[in-house]
């Protein structure tokens, strides 16, 4: 096996695992728990972790997607022209679209989380009713993001047998 392909696969898989794990954890564990906390505690938690979460998740997504594109172009017998043309191409293409959608959706959720963090810091919206639309957007977006990254992994895993 070519060492370049091996390194690309390792990068793609390791950073992909982190990205998917973080998305699922945020959607199913952290976000629902934060929503149930008093605003003061939610503010402290968001101040402590939201910027760091955003940095690591974005970096992991970029490395995962970049390594994926490199794998398509450098793996012998595989190329971009096969996307949506062969069984492998359909699986990779669906995974690629789901990954890109998840990446952009994650940015939107991160932006919404930053708005919530700023609102809580400024105590502009101490009223839970005023924060509800923002929290709802974060909840729906983070769950949709988790679904998209799981779809991406499933599609790309199926490419091995397509």
C-alpha cells in the first residue's frame, strides 16, 4: 500500500471519528442538558467551551473533507468522474454531499450558539421566552447535523462493498 494513501486514510478516519463523535455528543448529550440548566450556569458552560468546540469541530471537518477529496483523487482506480456514476461513486457522492451539508450546518449552529452565548453574557435576554427561538434553532440544527454526519459515515462505509 502506498504510504500517502495510508496517511490520508488515517487522517480521514481519525478526524472523521472526532467530528462525528463531537456532533452526536453535542446533539444528544450536551445541548439537551444545557437547555435544562439555569441561564447563569448555561452562560458559564458556553463561555468555557463553545469557542473551543467550534475550533476543533471545524478543524476536524476541514481535515476530514480535505483528506477525503485527496483520497478520491489519489487512490488508484478512483477519480472524481466516478461520483454518481458507479456504486462506489454514488456512495461516496452521497457521503460527500452529506458531509458538506453538515459542515455548513455546523457553522450555522456555531453562529447561533455564539449569539446565545453573547445574549447570556450581556444578560440582554434573561427571559427564557426570548431565548427560546435561538435555543430551538440550536437544538434542531445540532440534531440535523448529527444525522447528516451519520449518513455520511454510513454512505462512505458502504462504498467499500458497492
